[in-house]
C-alpha cells in the first residue's frame, strides 16, 4: 500500500509525509508538555522523528523506511529526546527563566484559537501549564494523542493504573484551577 | 476496571475532557516539515542536522577562540623549530622566499586564508561538535530577544611547515556563536 519513501523525491506519496501531516499537531502538543518553549519543542520533535527514521533506515540496511512509527514509539522518542535536552540545559534554566516568564505573561496558547475562543483557550493553556509535567503529558496523550491508558503506560514506562490516576488528578487539578473563584465555569461547560 | 470507559470520570470531568478535546493544538511552524523532510532526503544524522540548522558553518579561525587557535599555532611553530633554529614571530612574519610545497599537502586548503604569521599552511580535515548550548539575550534597546547559540567543537586541522614540509595534524578547540531572533508570538 505504501509505494514511496522519503528518498524517492516524491513527497506527495511519501508515507512519512502523510503520517506527519496526520500526526504533527498531536506530536507537537506532547513535545510542548515536556518543554516550555515552542522552539525547543520543535527541536525535540525534529530530532525525535529523525532518530526513529534513522533507526528504521539502519535496520532496513540503509534503505529509506516506508513503515511509519507506531504512537508509543514516537511519543517515547520525543520524551527521551526532551529528557536528554533537559539534562544538557539544566544549567541555563535560570537564565532562561526571565524569557519564559515573559512568554507566559503573554499567554502563548497551546491551541489554534478561533477569535471568540481565544481568551478561554488561553486560560486553559495557562491552567495546563500549572499542572505537573507528569500529569500534563498524560492529558496530552489521552486527549490529543488519543491513546488508551495501556498505550500511555507503555509510552511513559508506567503502569496503566498510574497513567489513569495521573489523568484523574490532572482533570481535578484543571477543574480546581479553572474554577477558582468562578463557580459558574463548569456549569457553563456542562451546557456546551 | 476499564479506565478508558467514559464512566471512569465524573460528569464534570467528562465535560471538561470534552471541552479540551474540542480544542485544536497548534502544530509545528510552517518551515518545520520542510526542514525535517529535507534532512530525511539527505539521509542525515539527526544530531548533525540539528547542529547545522542552528547556524551555517563558520571556520574556527573566525570564532572567538582565535586566541586559543593562535596559541596552538605558536606551540606548533615552536615544536617544528627546535631551540637554536627557531625564529621570532616578528622574523616569521617577514616575507619568506617561495618554497615548493609537498604534493597533496595543501589540496584541501586552496580557499583557506593563511594563518597568522604566514609560516604554516593548514587544511581543515574534520570537525566534531562536542557541545551545543544556548542562552537568551536582549537587544540593547530591548526591541528583540535573541537566542545565542554557542557550538563548541574540536576541529582536526593539518598544518604544513612550508620550510621543512613537515606535516602535523592537531585538534583545535573552537567555538562558534550565532544569534537567532526569537519569535515571541
């Protein structure tokens, strides 16, 4: 079913291109849970995809692979690449903090905003950022990655139970953050 | 228990989940896919590609570690000219009579400017990125923020003494610094 590959020079029928087009937003969403700066998330995503692609190419004896990655494989690669980057860059974290605070203050949204939804979406982005990374990544994988808890557990190297617990805690945390001082928020949600 | 069953969550959490699920996450930038697939077409190594994207390659002698490179050249000069035969740097800087160079010694250095002191010819053989780091700096007038990328690398360089034809290969530490404007959205 898959005829071409990235070396074929025909991007229109490139299975990796199709895979990328279908998955890039959810992969980017997951990468952004690992790193606060969108540019860092892009760097990690780039390297993670290339790593998986290169590994498959090596296994195929140097031929460009046609088989695209399964979700657990690519999410795991993104996470590990982000962890590696985090280790290397811990020492400059303090220097970056000022820029990150500036960006947070400007409310960089995780989402493409319809005009009338921008403010509310920005609020949700900020609320997500307040969750621990361990919970955020489960939320990203469950809601936008559309993985099951078993798949999330496999990706994050935790049990299915732990993945589900983190998700439940995350939802509670979001409700608490979003509903702070606004009892009507969830009533509004319920009638959407 | 089936955690993926909707009843796993209470109604309020399910409403929030539905609300979140309706949001469309932002994808990578428009240029991202082009860069990624260009790298795939080129069959390049992820680390090398990433480093290359950060900045175009610049020769080590144009970086801020020139003093270190110069020190290495001086040390090499001393090594090539044992006590009793060595010339001062001032003497070495004077025009020297043309010397026939050994075959193949300089084939890779045709477009490379001469080292300080004009006494050694050299050619870059290889380079290896040792570490890459970056920090954020503001423009003087605070009109922009830049990502200052520092790339540390070891460059393997071949030196040839035109007087003696002696060839030495040394590894020189280099640092390349580039500035990329940060898009703050």
